[in-house]
C-alpha cells in the first residue's frame, strides 16, 4: 500500500515532529503554568460532559 520511501518519511516526520513539539513545550513551560493554571478543570469538565452524553445515548438506546 505504501512504498518503502513513504514509510521512512512518515516515521522520520513523526519522530522529528514529536521532538520539536516536546522541545517547544518545555521551553514555554513557565508561561503555561502562569497563564493556563486551572485549565485541567476545563478538560475534566469536557470529558465528563462527553461521558454524560454517551451514557444518555446508551441509556435511551436500550
């Protein structure tokens, strides 16, 4: 399905992209802690809302 060159490119792209993202995140870590403190609660609320919707869907499906 994919040629050998495409697979090599995909793997190398993924590795380089991951390294760059990790380096950038670590460089901006102080800013993240300052400006995004408490944002974990937004993530938790979002996940809880999605789980609530899935639960309601499964409840009314049966």
